[in-house]
C-alpha cells in the first residue's frame, strides 16, 4: 500500500513514528467504544473536549515529525562537519574538566592541598636534617 493512500490514525500508539515497517491502520470511528460522559459534562461539552483532544494529538504528531526532521538535519550537519559522537564526548569532557578547574570548590581544594604539600615537604626536610645531624653525631 503506498503511503499517499493511507489514512492517518490519531489513536495509534505509534503516531509520529515514521518507519518503513510500521504503518498506521485506519480505524473506523464507529468501532471505537464511547465512554459514558463524565458526571457534570453535557454531551456538547464532551464533544468539544474530544475535538480539542484530537487537535492536540494531531499537533503532537506534527511536532514529532518536525523534531525527527530536525534531528536528521542536525545529524547531517554534524556528519558534514566531521563531528563524531566520540569527538563530541571528548569535547564535552574537556569542557566539563575546565568547568571543574575554574570552580571555587576546586580552587579552594587545590590551595589547601598545595599548602598541605608544602608543610609536609618542610616537615620531611626538617626531619631529614635532624636524622642527618644525629647520624653525624654518632660517627
């Protein structure tokens, strides 16, 4: 069956999904079971709500189709620019690492560890000098 002669089924769980192996099957509206009107709604209000629901579902289908087209276009642009998922991952990781390095928490931690390293180095140097002196005195 060619796609031009197919009806669009707004009740399909696959609406908006465009693929070669999935097609929407037209449904006779007379077959769809009608639920009794919710208390407090007249039949006219119920019909208005159903019409609004159908319109919103149709808009959702359209938006899904537009999104799918934009995603394909985005993929094509990335392919033409030579951007790969791996390259994007590397770029995202690099950007994230840079964001971490410029963060206040990272800078404070780096400063604290630097000071601790300097104090440890000074303590070890003093201890090394003391040991050298003791060894010198023992000779």
